[in-house]
C-alpha cells in the first residue's frame, strides 16, 4: 500500500523546491492550511485551481440503524466537507497506476 503524504512531507517539498529554510517551509505549509480552515469557518468553499474544490455541505438529521443490532437512532444534522476533483486531476488519476 502507498504511503500517506503528511504536513512534514509537504514542508520538505517546499524546502527542496523553493530554497526556503525548513522552518520557513513548515510555517508556509501551516499558513496555507490555516487559511483553508479560516475559509471554512467563514462558510466559504475552497477552490484550488487545477486540483479541485472543497465544498461545505449541510446534512440534515435522519434516521439511522445499527447494522449489528438493527436498533434505530437519529443521526444529528451536521456540516461536512466534500471534494470535487478538477478535470485535470481526474485525468491524472485516470492515467496513474496504483502500486500495491
């Protein structure tokens, strides 16, 4: 199975590619994620050109059921984040071979 990309991996990539110090690279990555989170707090969607769009979705309360016991319960309303990939990203993924 493939490895996950972490904040540290992103900071290291910024460090390698932009020539900033590693500390500055970490701050840059953290500030990008902070801006994304602030946009969500304001109720805004986040569009990353050539990558995709993160949308906030309001999910209404609904009746759920425990599959093991069959007991019904209410799933409360909530806000979730959905992601819609850009066509460029979809094309890239389509051409990618998964290594197992």
